C-alpha cells in the first residue's frame, strides 16, 4: 500500500520567527490519523528566521535527528556540546534519561531550513548521547547512502531503534535507483527538496509517502534537475 502525505495537508506552526510544517501530530497540532508511522514519530520541516530560535528546553527517551538543508543552526546542550551545523551535516541526539538543548539561527541575514525527526527509542533512560557527522554529497548522489542506523554500520550515526535512514540526491538525467522491499518492513519517503517519482507516484518538496505490506522493488526517478530525499526503513 502506498499512501501520499501531501505537503499542503501537514499541520502548521507559524510565528514572526518560525515557519514549521508537521507531517505528524506535534505541539498544538493534533491529528488522530497522523500520530506517526511505525517508530517514526515526528518530521518537522522548520524554517527559523535570522537571530532567532528555540530556547533551552527538555527532551527524554527519544532519538532526535536533525538534517540542515540550508543556512546554519547553532546547537547547545546540557552535555556540553556546542556547534554550528551546516548543510551536509547530520546530528543525532539520543535524549535518553534527559537532556536540555537549544537551537538557534546565528545568522543576521539568512534563514536556516532544516528537518527535525524524532524516532521512538527501544531502550528507556539510557545516558544521553550527542553526535554529528558530515556526509559528502557525492556519496549520496544517485545512490541511497545510509546515514543513521541502530548498529552504526557503514559509517552511519547510531540510534537506539530498529530503523535505518538513507539520504539521496537524485538527478533528473541519471535514470532509476532501485531498493528491494521487504513485506515485513514499513518505509517512508520524505522529499526535502525537488520533485521525484516513486513507483509512478509523483512527490514534490514537502510530500511524504508511506509504504507498507509491499514487496518487489521501489523505483526512484528524478523529475527536478536535482532532488534531496530521505528514506526510512522501519520495523513493521
């Protein structure tokens, strides 16, 4: 079964400094039909205006993944971590027993655009951890690159859940990229930028695609000159 989550049907949070779209229920946005998908709980598509951001706040027992699409995002937390994330870098924070953190756009001129993703943990109250890694775009061009996994294989960042996250920049001129489906898994495609076709389903920036109870091959085709997608392989 293939189910599109259209970008225009996502929940919204908007203010003078924040423009956020929610694929699943989050904060003041509640939709009982979109509470998550498998262990994927949150995909927030956030734009923060210059010299603004989320002040220090608390998380626990959640695997939090941040992917910066453009601009820069300053991270600080109670573990002593402090760094500025830029495109190509992916951040994983396993909140565990509890962590405080803030996210801020330090630029005086440029918005920061990023995806923040929450995945349910499989083990509660572990010591919190924080890691980032830079993944060169050439390693993700026209091929699915594993960037997050439970076991940290192939140089990916580790989380405490049976979930793999791949990223790919797919070009219009490079044909089809295939992925073999397991009928006992669930999958989610999120288009971060651009436009693609997945098994004859057209998706544009902000769209999501839920896939379950399917086997065979998933076929990705680029429609825009270059598209940026996230692909989740999740437990059933």
